[in-house]
């Protein structure tokens, strides 16, 4: 389902101990539900990133619920990417790459009620107060096609192009911030997700 606008802190999830050294240094969070058309874009992007060859220091977190689980996903990460479908310009498949200040500006200007952007911004602010945010955050927002309604899993053509571009930008961002891929790794030219019957 689409992320809930709730931004309340998760009392059932205590903040992890500062002594926890098992967390990876990088995180990628993808929001969405693959059975809700283009709204599943974030999860499709994670499936493709699994094929991008990053090592265990990059953790991938598919989330279909609300934003409160971000506490655990982002904890201890030096850099992180958040990918989700979001109506920004209304042009299906268009990708918007934002840093934290620009995302907060987008959220502040969002007139939606309820506003998913405002809810995410509020949750990030709570995480920032509770411990810390990653030093680098990249938001990749893909405009969905609201008219696309597949029978089962699937993405519209424009969304597939947006997801592919999101995967490329996420990989560049991770490598720029120190995430490692095996020597000689060749970026995938075609991402295939057999269990969903999707390629892009």
C-alpha cells in the first residue's frame, strides 16, 4: 500500500544501541506495493538494485507500510537513498532527484491533505532529533501514471523508464559515497524480475 501519512514515532521500536556495529554503512529504502501499479516503483527499484552487484555494506529495505520503520532502516547508515512513487509534476515516469533541503522544501509546499511528503519530512525530523540522519540523503521520486491499473503486478512504460533511471542514479550515488562493487562489475543493461514477470 502507499505509505501512510502518519509520522508519529514508533514507541514499539526502541532506538538501537550506539554499540550496535552490525549495521551496514549504506541503505536504500524503497516504498510501494507491486500490486498497486506504478505505486510499487520503489520496490521494483530495489529488486533491480539487487542485481547491481553491491556488497553487504549496502542494505536494501522494501517497505509497504508507513514511514515509522525508517528509524531502523536509516540507523547507522553513512549515506542513504529513499525511492518511491510520488506525484510531483504529474508527468508519468518523470524522475526527481532531491537532496534533503530540496525535499523539505517540496514537503513544505505540498498542499495535499493528507500529505505523504509532509509525513515523510516529519518522520525524518524525528529521526534527526532521536539520533542522527545519514550524512548524505538522496530522494528519488518517480511520477506514477494514475491511469495505469494492471491486473496483478506491473509497471507502466513511463514508470519502467523512471525506475531504471532511479536505479542508475542510486548506484552512482552509492559509489560516490564509498559503497563498493566487485572489481570489473559491468552495470546491468537489462533488469529482469522473473517472479514479477517484469523487465526494464
